[in-house]
């Protein structure tokens, strides 16, 4: 039994990225496929929420509103996590297609998709939910993190460069 566990643990090592073996273009294409699948699934989940929407007006619900919204805590966890995943996958798509032909069109299409997603979740979410600031924050977190990472790269690169220049001047 132990031999089976150890053998099954290493099956995935054949599929891991290996620098120098895997071509960067193939890796980029694979990441684009994965990011596109994540964007598709999260978009669909936002437009058509779990449990669907109410089909009729009743005393305690309105037609077209998410049934899942009756569980407000769970619904917000879903909205925030789903929005974060969509935003992160859109960021990956935009980043990996940088300097591709039709990059502007890709940006326009992804912005349109985000606007459509936002209008869909606003349409299916009951009016008494006013905590959309958390959903908006979840949508912006991946972009803010990317900006912070880029900023730290610039700051640390300057420090390394000035150190190299100092070393060159000393010699």
C-alpha cells in the first residue's frame, strides 16, 4: 500500500513546467487556455448564479433575482470569490496577449465582458444588498497586486543597478 501511495504521488511530476525543456510559447498558450476557461466559468456563474433566479413575483422575492441571495453570507462569499477569479483570469489574459496582434481589441472585449458581468450581477442581486463595495474591491485586487509587484520590481531593480554601478566605478 505504501508503494502505491509513493508511486501515485509522483505521477504529476511529468506534467510540471521544466525551464529549458518547455517552450515559453507553449507555456503561454497553455496559460491562455486555462485563464480563458476560468474566465468563461466565472462569467457564466455570475450571469446565471447557482440555484438560478426566481421565476415569479411573490411576497418575499422578485422575479429575476438570485435564489441563492436568500443566504446573504454565502451569496457574498460566492460573489466575491467569483469576481476575484474572473478579474484575475482577465488580468492573465491581457498580460499574456500583450504585444499580440489585435491586443487593443482583446482589451476592449475583456472590458466589455467585465461590464456585462457587472450588470448581470447587479441585475440578479436584490436591491437590499448594498455591500457591492466588497465585490468591487475583489475585482480590483488582482490589478492592484500587479501594480504593487511592478512597483517593487522597479524599486529593487534600481537598488541592484546602483549597486552594480558602484561596483563598476570602484574597479
